[in-house]
C-alpha cells in the first residue's frame, strides 16, 4: 500500500507457491475520504477475484489427471467446471461427475451442495420434475452433513419458492446470504427471488454487483439483468443483456427475448426468438409459459405476456 495525500494505491498479487508462477495481480487507486468504504470495496474485490483464480487453478490441475485416477475432490472439481459451461449437455456432464464425487465420498457436504445446484440447473433444460426432487434431496443431505457455506440453503430457498412456500423460501435465503454474503451463486438466487417477489430495483442492484465482481463466466448474470431491466421497462438495456447472454439454451429465455424484442417493435425478430424457444421445447405454448411462471405478482407475468401479445403470439 502506498499513500499520497488523500489518495491510496493498493497492489495485490497472487503467486503459486509451489512453482513460483505468477497467477494474478491487480492495482486499486482510491480516494481516502471514506477509508472504511475503500477497505470494504477493495477487500470484496480481492476476495472475489482470488476465489475465482484459485478455483480455476484447482480445476486446471485436476484436468491434467487421467480420469481413472480421479478422487472425490477431483470429481467434484470436474463437475463444477462442467456446470460453468451452462449448456444442456454440460449440465448432464456436471451431474455425472458430481454423482461420482458423492459416491466416492458420501460424507462430503460440499459435493452434495454442488450436486443440488447441478440438478436444479438441469431442471431448467428438462421436463422431468424428478430433477427438482433430487436437488432438494441433495441439498438436504448437504445440510445434514454440516455444509456451512450457504449454497445448500440457497438451493432449498429456490425449491420452496417453486412449491409456493414463500415464507419458507425467504427464511432459507436469509440463512444462505448470512452464511455466504459474497457467494455469487447465493446472490444470484437471491436476485431471482427479489425479481419473482416484484422487487425489481433490488434485483437489478444485485445483478449489477454480480456483474462487477463475479470472477466466473457472467453469462447467467446477463440473463438475470435482461429479465430485471425488462420488468423495469428499460427494454433497450434488457436487449443489450440478452445479446450478451450467449448461452441461451433454456427455452424460457428465448420466450422472454421474444417479448423484449416485441416491446421494441422488432416483431419479425421476436417471432424468430419464439421459434428458437420451440426448437428447445417442441410444443411449448403460452399456457405452458403461464403455468411455469415464478412471479408472485400477476402484473409482472402480465408484463411478459404483453410483449408476447405484441409479437402476435397471443390472441
């Protein structure tokens, strides 16, 4: 740290001790008018950056090993790495690796928590409700085993919300955020819950924080911000985030993109987005869209339906 007048420069560096390799470095120049705010901001940024760099270093080291030599921890890392590709095929791969990790070490609460996340994400691609049930079972098992980073609680919060148990969902989410206040996955679930609750401004603020700080692939943050900005009526910003979300395999995302494009008067593009939705979920209808809505307020669902109506997809 170096100080000059009312300015401070903080330099952080991460070196792999075993080999002496330089992994990461960052410099922060800040005003010192509020030293505590500076301390909190820089600490948060360094923690998030290091978390991502260390995770990627662990995964890279694991990928060098032959698959037949993988232990439970390596299998979990492989599952996490596959999860971060955010596609239908990779979500299935993530589940396979994490199921193997749990089989190799049934006492690993962390592996069960990640398996719950993978099952939940896979449920977004599949029409099989058993995926949600498996996510619930894995998350519950993680809690039984004493997993304490909040990831399992966040999964249970989402599960309870899907069941309509809103008070229980909020209780689990509060516990999750308390345990993992800087965990991007927990914050993303919190953001979606705020969105579903109709608290769109809070949801967007969470999304913007994630976009600034998350060291991992931000494609799912772009999805989240596309939805939040749409509900706030900023269709131009919403479309910008839809365009940045380059892994739009979940069919509902294309349905929402269709609504956004229609609000901007781009009807032919909106209809093309809806056809893309049908490519991923043949036979999907607007009634299916309504039944699968997580929004607690009717006006938020109606907002999306208004876009689909303008696209000519609803009579």
